[in-house]
C-alpha cells in the first residue's frame, strides 16, 4: 500500500481490492456515510468553516453501463400496442373458427387470461390427437389439418404472451422515466457535457445533486432527471434539517420554476431563495427591454385590470384559464383580449392578428409574483453578494471531483451501490479540501 495515511489508518494492514470493493457496496456503508456527513457538517460549523448559505447544483456522471443498451419508453408503448393488436387478431381468428363472438380491438387482456387461453388450446390439441389416433389413416385428414393450423396459432399466441411479460417488465423498470439501460436498470439516458463527437449522443448516467458551502459537500443525492428543475423539491425534502439550519438557498436558473418557488415559500418561509428564473439575464438586455411583444414592457392598470401595449391597444381581462402539464402540476392564468374598437367606436387594426382574430395574451399572476420577488432579492446588495459566490463555490467543487479526483464515471451498478460510491468520493473531496484549509 503506497498511501502512508491509509497504512496508518488500517494499522499497516494491506486489504485486497476485493475487500475494498465489498466494503464499497456493503449495507453498513450507507449508515456510515450518513453519520459521517452529519458529523463532518457539525465539525465545519463549530470551526466556522461554513456559514448559513447553501449552494445547490447538479452535474451528470456516466453510469457503468454500455452505451447502446437503451430501452425507450415510447418504443415500449408503441410495440406493446402492436403486440396487442396482433394478439387480438389471433384470438379473433380462433374464435371465428369456433363460432364465438369476436373480441373488441380495445379489449384488455391480462397475462393470466392469455395463459388460460393457451391452456384451452392445449386441451383442444389433446382432443384432436385422440381423434387422429382413433380413426384410420387417410389423406387428406381434416383433423390433422386443423391440428396443424391450431399449433401454428398457439405458437404465435405464446410468442405474443411472452412479449406481454417483456413489456410489463420494461414498464415496471421505467416507471416515470423515459429510458433505462439494460446493463444498469437505474441509469437513464441523457446528454452529457462531455461530447467529443459533438452529435448530442445520449449516454446512460445519473444526475448528481449536491449542496455545498465554501466548496465543502454537505449533502448529495442522485436522480434520473436529465434536467435540474424537478430535482429541487425531492432533494430539499430529503435533507430538510440542513435546509432548516440555513438562511440562503442559492441555485442557478435551471431551478427557477413556479412550483419550486411556491414550495420554498410555503414550507420554508424563513429562507431567502436566490434562484433566478430562466429569462432573468435576458430581461436585463436592451433588446428585451425594447421588445414591444413582451408583456412586461406594457403598461398595466391594476385598478381596472387591463394592459395597454406600446401600440395603444387595450387588453381587457376576459377569463381565468388553467393548464396542467404532464407531471400533474396545475397553473392558473388570466386571459386578456384586445379591444377591437376605440372610444370613438372606430376599428383598431392592431387589435387583430394577421388572420383577423382578436389578439389574446395569458398572464400567470402567481409566477409573475415570484419573478418580481426574485428580481427584488437579486438586486439587493447583500443578496447579490451571496449569489455571486455561487460560481466560486459549487462549480470548483465539481471541478475538483472530476478533474483532480478523476471521478467522471461510476464503477458499480444499481442506484443503492452508486449512491454509496459517490458518497465515498464526495467525502474524500471534503477531506482533501479540509487539509488545504
């Protein structure tokens, strides 16, 4: 063992690589890592090495899985539908031969029902075999022809039933994800920053989310989401005690969404969240401020609840609208419709679209409230100083993990084992950082 500190810690013992690997994936390591991060955080706080600001960010790490072992959810659903249609066609053909009522194309068939049908076909085949053996040989034999045809249909139905098993297993593994790898079922295909071919190739990986302060990793978690937006709430819920002890939560624009803002305000009112929304920087540009199409550049009259655009067209409140995205989040909007005539009852050409319809806009009051709140907080000098630390806090920590420790890909498979491996790497990065303080 070349590492002298490691020799001292192990009492001059020399564990084999198998021992180290077994420890890396052992059940005991999970509790050890949790306790180690808690103790380390208390140590840093007692020695004033961290403050009350928490910086959250994510990075993608490659999984220990082959590149071309993908299973796509859309393909699974498409092939499942094709398999179901072929199955109904086979069953209706058999029922037509027996003079039974045909099945509806939308009939849902369970695996148990299909296996029962296969059993009934086997019984019919046994009956035909007995008839063929009992009767004298003749050619052509109608019973033999019927048996041959029935065997062919049974083989096709058995293949379709096997595919039902396969697609059910794939859907169970996929869950809410869009893909998974055959060699690591917990890995999801996503675009990585490292793209030497420059073709946007999807690779199996994990989205590592961390919370840092003064470049120390204080908490971590892994997610299958390719983007960071929907990871913030579950990450905070997992490490709620860490959030309770903080005053500032800082993240980049990838986390800026209405649901995240509302969650932080409702669950942690003591926190000051410094999370810009995705158009925050663009709104500071001259082009954005002079763009007449942007509603934020229009005049709003709160008393009568109407907008006037730079062309003088008045937009009156029309109705409340709701939208529900694919994740089940419902957002409320206010719809405004342009007035087509002015006070003199003269038509207003700018109130109509090119096709002659009334112009309409939709405004999300809740999201606009949170956006205004973020603009106010980020423009505050004290908050601006805290937010400015983000780039020199969490980004160098990731750089140290990847460049100095060389940790860019996992070497184990499965979410539990992967979490333990990255936990060891982050703990090692913390100790290296502490040695430099």
